[in-house]
C-alpha cells in the first residue's frame, strides 16, 4: 500500500457550462471573449473559426493566456467531447469565466456562422490512420480468401498495432504517416497559440 502522500487522488469531475455560437460571436465582436481551439494543429489547419487561438490539449499551457484572463474564455474542439473531458485542466488557466462552445466547431457551423476551410490541407492524422488501418485489414481478409490464409496475418498485425496504440498512446502508423510527403508541411500550416485569420 502506498503511503498517504503517494496515493493517487481522484480527479473531481468538472463541468464547463455550454454557450451557444451566436452568443459567443456577439462576445467576440465586442472583444469580451477569447475563443480557444483545443484541437490538434492538423484539424485546425483544415477548418477553423476566424480569430480563434489554437492551444492543443496535447500541449495546453495555461500561462499562454496570462494577458487575456480578464476576458471570458470559450473553449472548443470538434464536437465538444474533448473539451468536456479536459474541463478541469482548462479551468486551470485562471480565467474568471469559462465556457465550452456548444457542439464545438460543428455547432458553430450549424448556427450558420462562417469557418475558414482549407480543403488542400491533409486530413487529420487520426482519420488517415483509420483509412490506412481499415484498408490493410480489408486487404488482408480479401487476400486470405483469394490467395492464401496466411494473409490473415496482415489483418492480425494491424489489429495488434491498434491495440498497442490504444493501450500505450503510441501509434507507430500515425508516426509513419506524419513523415509522408503530403503531411510534411503540417508544422508550417498551424502553429500552436497562433490566431487564425
């Protein structure tokens, strides 16, 4: 048994209140709020809200917002799930008032508000992983039926890789895809904490 100081503590569930997109737009127009995109740079590069600050959850730094603590913070991701899961961490940024954008960027679009879309940017890396992994599993099954049952090993290998990625957080396929030619400009496409124009 661990001594009291070393025992892990339970993280309290914190809920960020949701706010609708039209209200957020009005706050932004008046300079009362800062809109913070907690998605990853590849997602942000493909589609974003004008004037948003990029601060990916994977490397979120509350100190980056020290000059804006007097404003209302509105956090958003794609649909609202990641923002809700990281609420306690986001509240640690010290804003006097904080909300999550109802429905994330998808809710913003449903409200008829504009986004900046760059369809020439690569797909988000996890979507690329899903496409490649699914294709390799399907290929392994088809080849196992048509050529040799040994091709099932390809599907098993991909499945094992996905299990390892889920358990450890390390995805070898994602790292490999990041080095592909179509993904090489990712660093230049979206710099964390940059303001989208």
